[in-house]
């Protein structure tokens, strides 16, 4: 409640920073709200929650309903504080608030990162903001959009032409985020002209914009200098786009990160895309979520990408992967020459069969130095059987630190085995199991086990470093001894060279030793010749044994193929039963409402009969009362 005596003092005292009180008052004007102590305290707490203690150069005022007046107050009351990063996203600046943003950039001076995403900025606002970029020499990162779909997203399509013309004169901005800002094909062509003239931009994000295939094709010839490119959900499709992407990759671009998620391609086109991606020398992160439902094409793509020596992060989420052929192809990422550290397979119905195949690949790669650190299997329709297979495979992998099994079919029946498997995986520090039918106590225990293992590994780090220090000190002592021995040997050699008579005697001795050495070499050569003949005999025997082993392997593979075929037949039979159950369930869905309606009709008739019976009863009672002699 406000203080009855002095409400203004109460509001000012609510803010440790007087400037923040002014900003709050201006924000109330922008939002059309009444000033109140409760709202002021809530505003203060929201600002305090966003403060980054580790980096005081960041000013974060997200989602506080800041408008034009509040933005102007920020430029007046928050200047000269050393802020180099300003986040005003998810507010209500609009086109009129852009003037306040320009004032912030001028008064702060030296802003390197600016985020004004989701502020309902339109064409007029982006045109005005563009004028500031002509003279600004400090800004490096500009964020005008985000992948989250919001009602107050910026719509910059109509002002993109002037925006690009102004940026052509700015060689300081290196990162540009225009995700979900309503850009179309024409805006993409304007961006292509910008990138052709200004190659200082190294990171470009255009996700969630209806650019289309024509817009993407216009961009691809001029993006080879970028370090990261995000074209997710841009409505590109067709063979021509894949061909243009392949051509761009053949030109050896500098791409470190590439995102094309949310764009649907046919399997035939996607098969041709794997080899150019694998050949990209600098590509580290690749996002291919929701790009294709053809399992055969995905298997070919996975085998091609498995040959990449640079790929560290791969996202194959939401691609309807349910064939074990695709999962088996992912085993190519687990060989020693692969650098893959993060693999996302979430929302793919691989089931227990796919999880078992993946676990088999992990077990086979454990001894070969696999570098996988994060595995995401969320929403993959995995039951306790598949989850246990994956966790058991993680026991021998020293690099695997995080496994996500969220939103699967794990139940309370497997809790005990699950805790044992998590405990036995000594290197696994983060197992995510939310969204399953597991008790809260088990989730807490799993989190506690992971925290204990993480602390144990942190303690082991200094101990290992100390051991290495002791080893290096021992090696240093040995080197000193060797250096002393070397210096004494040099002195001896000098003395020998100074003595002529000793030199002559040594020459005679050397000639004699050389003669003996020749004889020894002849004997050694004959011995090696005999050993070589024995080795050839052994190699011949080994080749015969290899042929027999290969025949055994072929028979083993044939047996496994028969087993796989039997399992597939069982799967088809189970799918048939499931379809029958679904049909019966749909039939019952139709019949049950009818039965309920019939029962309601019977109840209604019974109620009418009961009402009629009550009327008759009342009439009989009335007649009985009317009989003479009945009092």
C-alpha cells in the first residue's frame, strides 16, 4: 500500500537507483497504467532478476513494457555507466520508440551489442534506425528478431531496402539477426546486394521468414564469406535449392554453422546433399531438423555426414526416423576420426529397436576413442528396455556426459534398474528424464547422482594435474642429469682429440671393430633371411585362416539377416493388431454415445412414469380423504 503521508517518497524508496524510478514512471505513461507501489516493486524485482553480476557491462530490460518515453529516460538516466550490451527485446517500443533507441546509442557511446527484437517495429522505425548505423562505429551485433513467434514481432519487409543501403556504409557490424521479421523474396534480394558490397557481416540469421526458394537462391551466391548462416523455416524447397546449396558448398565457404531446419525436401534431392556437406572443411554445426520423412534418404545422408572430420554438432530432430537402417548409419559418427560431440535425435519414433541399435554402435565405438558428449533421445517412444540399453552402453564411454530421455515411455516399474544403470555409468553426469511416468523422488535421486559424479570429476581434475606436475618435475631432474653427463662426455672427447697418439690407437681399434661388425652383419643378414622365410609361411597360413574367418562372418551375417526379417514380420503382425484395436476403439467411440443416449431416454421415461405415479398416488389419497366416515 502507498504511504498516506508521502506516497512519492515511498515509490522513490522502492528503487535503489533514482534513475530506475524515473524509467518506471515513464513506462507507466507508455503502458497507460496507474503508478502504484506494488507495481513499482514488481518492476524493480524484474530488473534485478535480469542483472548479470558476472558482467556489469550488460543492461537487460526485457519484457518490461517499455515504450518511447521510457526509452528516452533510459538514455538520460543510465548513461556513463560503461554499458556495452543493451537488451530491450519483448517490449512495446514501436516505430515511435526508435528515436529513444537512437538516443540510447548516442548517449551510451560504445554499444557493441543491441537487441530490439519483438518490439512491433515496422518500416518507418527500421528506416529511422538505419540512419544511425551510417555514423555508428561501435555496434558489432544487431538483433532485430528471434525464432519465437510473437504478436509483437518486428515487421521489417518494407523498410529493408533502405536498411541495406545504410548498412553498406557500415563495416563494423559483424552479426545480424533478422529471424521472424516478415522478410520476403524482395527483402532477400536486398540482403544479397548488401552482402555482395559489404563482407564485414559474418553471422546472418534469417529463420522463420517467408523468403521462399527464389529468395534463398538469390542469397546463396554471395554468402560464402559468412561464418554462420541460419535459413531455418524459410519455405525453401525443391531440387533447385539443393543444387544451389551444393554449389555454394563446392566453393569452399567459411561456414562454421548452417541451419536449414523446417524446410521440407524430397528424398532424392536430399541424397545428393550429403557429400557436399561432408566435404565442407570448416562446418562444425549443422541443423537438419524437420527436413525429410524419407528414411532411405536420411540413411544415405547420415552415412555421408559420418565421413566429415569437422562436424561437431548435428540436429536430426523431428524427421520421422523409425527405420533401424538410419540408426545404424549413425554409427559412422562414432569412429575415431569423427569429431561429433552433440547428436540430437529428439521427436523421432525410433522405439526400443532403434535405441538398441544405437546402443550397439556406442558399445562398438567405446574402445575406439569416440568423442560424443551429448545425446538427445527425447520423445523417441523409448520404453525401459531401450533406455537401459543406451545407459549400459554409456558405462564405457568416457566422453559421453549428457543423455536426454525426456518425454518417453519410462514407468515406475523400471525405477530401481534405472538408478543402478545411472550409478554404474561413471562418466555420465547429466541424465534428463522429465516427462516420463517416473516419481519425483527418482528424478531427484538421478539429479543428485549426476551432481555427485560432476563434483568427483571436478576434484579429480586438480589431482590429475598435480600428478602431471610431479611427473614433469621428475623428467626435469632426469634432463639435468643427462645434461651434466653430456657436458662431461664433451670434455672427454676434447681430451681425446688433443692426444694424437691416443687418436691413432683408437683408429686402429675402430678399423678392427668395423671388420668384426661386418662379420656380425653378414651373420645377422642370414638370420633375418631365415626369419623372413618363416614369416612368409606364417602369412600364408594367416591368409587361409582369414578366408575361414570371413566365411564364418558371412554365415553370421546371413543368420542375423534372417533374425531381422523375422523381427520385421513380428513388427508387421503387431502393427496389424494395433490397427484392429484402433478400428474397434473407433467403433466403440461411435456406439458408446448411442448407448448413453438410449440410457438417457430410458431414464427420462422412468422419470415420467415416476411423476405420473406420484400424480396417481396423490389422486388416490385425495379420494380416500373424500370418503365418508374417514377423518
